[in-house]
């Protein structure tokens, strides 16, 4: 099962995700910010986007 939480900045998505993660046994919390950090540190400067959310899926 995948639970995808979407919403505006500051609406509590991370808080809800952390609560669910603590209550669902053997769950994994995936944070797309980690992928953004990876892209920022590993892509050549000339093809990097200003915001990781600008990359297409």
C-alpha cells in the first residue's frame, strides 16, 4: 500500500506522515526532499533546475 499525502506548504503533511509511520508496522517514510538534495548534489550545474519540484516525473 502507498499512502500519498499532498497539500499546501505548512498544512501538516509531514506531521501526518510521521504519525502514520509510527502507527503502521514495517512502514517506510519517503521524503521527496531527499531526492531533491540528491539531484542538486549530483547533476551537472548546467542542467539543474532552480527547484527540485520542477523536474518531470
